[in-house]
């Protein structure tokens, strides 16, 4: 009799569990991409001849703007929609603020001490404060000092490409005697903060013509133009007037972001994204290239057209408010040096275009824009050009 009662209670217990599972809301996961292999998952698809962001773009066309893949034994989601990306970087920003751990990043990143690979937490927040405020302010001061001096600009171009720009700034000040006792440069500021901190212990021909014709002339969409002249190099105040040059830079980052796939993140906790359940520990990738070339947002999305960033899309910026254009990422993990990077890029490119005539080799042939995956995405074939001075020799002295 006792055994019958126990058996009855056991079946009653199982029925209760079944009933709870049946009535509980089901957690729906994002659609899974097909063609996964055991153990390696979808890695065999991403290691082919074409870059991974193009392969994932093709997978988006089959599976939708959010889907699930396996990177080896790790679950990952791929987002290819500006609307879902906005939800990631706003509503779920904290949930997706972590970085996945990997042996390579542990070894090369000094046990995850490098800012870009650091897991989300107090150490990351502290280093970000250093990067965003103290160092940024000190570098800006060095930069402003540098751009006021034409000779210093010549030295910057001479060194640029061999050492980092920050080191150039530091060396320039020390060589010129600007750094005196009691005056700190950005390296001194950074080191002092780290030491004192308790938390840190570890082609188009038409476009080119517009940009370079004789003197650097800015033709806006209206009839006004700004002429720089041929008797001097450019300074930062000139660059602010070069609206079309700024549009060229923005359009280049629109079509060819340095990282067409965002640096991977990892969810800290369970969350909901686009009505799908995302478990904690899920890796997260944003296909920036696919978002940037969305035909619902951009007409002729694959064509280089800086004019649209002066007219129909002039209000779209990449500093955090518009998710149709996010070459620097977004959210807590956005690149903290957007403003400085643009400042240097605009001045360097403007002076380069202003100072030399550029001829492709061979002339009048289309440029091969095939991409190749390395640390960042680069042209598969080098661009060969012939450069000739276009300003008086005294300007370069």
C-alpha cells in the first residue's frame, strides 16, 4: 500500500512539473543559422576566401537581421539592423558591455589589462576615465600647440606612419623645450594617475577633383566656396571650413569602416533583444558594414557619394545619436577618442591633398577596392600613386 502511495505521489509530482512547464512563458531564442558543423560550429563558413562580414551579410539575407551562430563551442548572435543595434546600445547597453575572454587577449593584453580587452568592471571604468578626460585634455593641448607651427606640421608628416601620433606630440614638446620642470605632458599625467590609483594594480574622379582642384576649394551644395591658397599649409581653423572634405571622410567610414564587424562583446546577464531571449555568456557581433549599406536607409548604398552627407543625410552623425552610421561603435564601449581621431584625420588629409598632386599608377584605371582581412580590413592590393609638390618650395621648409 505504501509503495502504491509513493508511486502515486511520484506521478503527481511529474504531472505538476509538466503543468508548470506547459503554462510558463516560452523563451524564444534567435533563429539559428544553418550549416553548422560539430565542435567548430560555423567557423568553417567564416574562414573562406571572402571576408567574414560579407559572409555574415549573406547569412543575414537568409536568416534575418538577428540570428544565432556557433563560434566553436561558443554561442554568438549577429545583429545587422540599425534598429536592433540601437536596442543593444541603449536598453541593453550594460548587459552587452563585457568582453569575451580568449587566450590570445590574455597573453597579448597583459592579462586583460589593455583597455580594449578589459572585462566590464571597476578597472575598466577607471581606465576609461583616464582615457576620456585627463589624457584627452593633455593630448589636445599638445595638438593645438603643434598645429600652430608649420615646421612642427612638417615634422609630424615626416614622422607620421613610423611612430604613434601621441609619441610625436610628446617628442615635439620635449625637443622644442616646451616641457620644463613642473610642466607635465600627457604621459606624466597618465603615469601619475596609475601610480596613485588604488583600483589599478595590474574615386571616383569627380569626387577627387572636387577635393583637390588646384587650391583646396570647398564647393558646398550652395554657390559659396572657400579657397585656402597656395602660400601656406593648412591649420585647424581652415579645416573647420572644409565641409566637403569632412563629408568625404564620413562617407569613407560609411562605406569602409576600419572594423566592418564590431569587436566582440559578451552578455553579462540574461536579457531580451528584439523579443528574443539572449542567455548570459552569449557573444555579440554587429555587422557594421551591413548596417551602413542598408538600402532602406541609404540610396545606392554601395556608391561613394559624399554629397548625400551634405544634403539628404547631413544630419546623420557617428558620435552616438544615429545608429545608421556607427564606425566607432556605440554605447559604453564606444571608442573614447572619436573627436581626436577626426581632428587628426581631417588636418592630415587636408594638408596632404593641399600640398601634393596625386596621380594613380597606372593612370585612369579603376582602383581595385577588394578587401582583405587582417587586424583591420585593408585593400587586398596596394594603391600605387605618384606624388609631386604643388606648393612653392618655401611652404614646405
